[in-house]
């Protein structure tokens, strides 16, 4: 049962991250690189927050 729950959380996180990424690109909510950035192309902002949020939900469900 726990395995199914973890898989479901992973799938939901994966889908929401893809959706938020497309929305950020569409709305032009991008982090443009500067001389201090580690990336060279514009990257959607807040994408990592959704990955961390999904992982924290996974951890919360386990305990």
C-alpha cells in the first residue's frame, strides 16, 4: 500500500512540475542568467519549489 502511495505522489509531483514549468514559460516568469548564475539559458522560476513541495508531501505521507 505504501509503495502505491509513493508512486502516486511521484506521478502527481511530476505532472504538476511539468504544468507549472509550461505556465511559467507561457507567462514569461523566467530567471534570466547573469554573470553570477550557474545556468546559461533562461530557466523558469519556482520550479524547484514544486519539486521540494512534492517530496515533502511524500515524506509526510510516509510518517
